[in-house]
C-alpha cells in the first residue's frame, strides 16, 4: 500500500515545454509538468534479449545496434524512444550491429579477458591482467592503452592527422542533437579510479592492496585516472559545448554496504574522482553524473563536495538506499537519476506492481525537482514487455 501520494493525474502537456526543458528543470531542482524520462544510456537502457521481446510485443521489425557488448545492451531506436516519451538523446561512443553469434571469449584493450555466459561477458579467473604485478616498477612496463584506442568505433569515419583526430562527424552529430528538442547526454565512457582498478587487479587483491600495499594501489589508480583525463581532453572537449549531462562510472557499493570505508574513500578515491570531475568542468558546462551501484549513501556528501550533480542508478533496495530518506537528506544538493527497481518489481512483478513502483518513486524523489526517472541500471533479460510498457506509460501519465 502506498500512502500520501501527492501526484495528480491530468491529460495535458504544458504548452511549448520541450523535453530538454523538462530535464533541465529537474537538474535545476524545479518542478515542471511531469518527471523527465530517460532511456538509452550505457547503464540506463535495456538488454538485447528484453529489447527483442519488446519489439515483438509491439510488432516492430528493425535493425538492432549494440552500444556495449560486455553487458549486451542496445541503442533504442527512435521509434521506441518516442513511444515511451523519452526526454533524452545520447551521443554514442560505439555502435555495432547485434551479433546473434557472439564470440565465446574476448580480450579488450586493457588486457581484461571475458567469457560469454549466455547473456553477458564475465571476467574469467585469469582475466585480470595486473593480478601478478608485485610492485610499481612493473606498472611502468605494462602496455597501457592509449585514449585513442578506447573510444572504440566512435572513431569510425574519422581520419588520423599528424597530431590529432578529426572529429568533424561527431561534432556535427552532437551539435545537431543540441539544436533539437531533447537533452543531450554523453553516456558512461569515462571510468573512475576505483572499480576499474579492481577489474584490472582482481577484486580481492586490489581491496587488500588499499590496506597492505597502498603505493601499488595508488599507482594503478593513477594510471587509470590519467588515461581518463586524456580521454576527456581528446574526446569530450570537442563536443563539450553541446552536452547537457555527462556520465562517468565508479561502482563503490554492494547491496549490503560499501566496498570500502569512508576513510579509505576520502584518502584514496575522492581526490582522483575530483580530478575527473574538474576535467569535465574545464571542457563543458554539462552537469556531471556519477554512476555507482549499490549501497553508496555513505559517500553522497563527498560526491556533492567534489562537484557531482547527479547520482545514478539509485539502487533503492540496497542497504541504506531508501528513496524517501535519500531525498530528505540529499535532495537539495543532488539529482537522482534512476530509481525504478529492476531486481524485483520490473522483472518479476505485475504491470500494476510496476505502476505502483513508479508512483512511489515519483512521490518520494520528485517533489521540488531533482529526479529523472529510469530503471535501476539496465532492464534485464526476460523482463516482461508489459512491465516495461507500464513503467514508461505510468511515468508519462503522472503529473504534478
């Protein structure tokens, strides 16, 4: 039972209000005609299996494009975005046609090995390339990727000059989007120092390094951070003026609590995340959004302190992540982006359960602005299309 629902139901749209205006109002902590809706980001979109089921449900036939093969998520078509009244559009870094027969194993530019497990690529036991590094000197001889190698097929159609890449096509695309009706978002391309260092080193080893071998841990994080700063300068700066929101990702939480203590975060992670935030701010006026899963309420004051303006995905069923409490404590200083539960309600509930979930999150996160509605992380395989439809249609229907 949901009590004290403060939302009202009308059938009108405010005259002349564009989707971009709606998103910007939320980011400015102002209410508009309704809560803005997002779909299509690296960590706020839909798995290809669920997307295929959705297309079949709507009787649509279209080419399918993948933005991230590791997580198997798609770039939703304009038809789907319009059907669900989505207020955002993304400048994608890499798009490939959906491969119905993906390779069984992959190795990326960082040297991370992964194996296809049916829906996703998971890191193999021997897939952490820095697992056997013993001291900082070995970090210096590791073949670290260059920023240019990490932008993937975003570089398709560009030419390599003597000193710089030609980004005319990307700039034109971003500029065209910025002149349209939608908020322009750069998805999660840049990674933070913590979670990616765990992938490189191995979770257990890196967490132990923070306590037992802090200079080695800092060396790894500095290498990752410096590559990200180079990516921001080379790839975000040319399109920075056209962006409304830019994401970076650094998972710090499990479902039961943070990976590390606030003390370790402040000592090792916070200064390096601040470098990334500051770099974004130097090249763009876009709002800075941090994707970090799990129970991360203990870090929210620190995120705000370093200049993070948006937090995603707001994993509402993780410990300490009650949406009403988060809004009361932090809602004046940060925008919540996500919030619709994918683990229980969206995947296993009924359409009515989903509608109630949408109403609850809007009621608790929406007052005073500061909320953009989408799923908690990506919509997972086997999620009923009726539930996906119910989520977006209810979000459109509920008005202040």
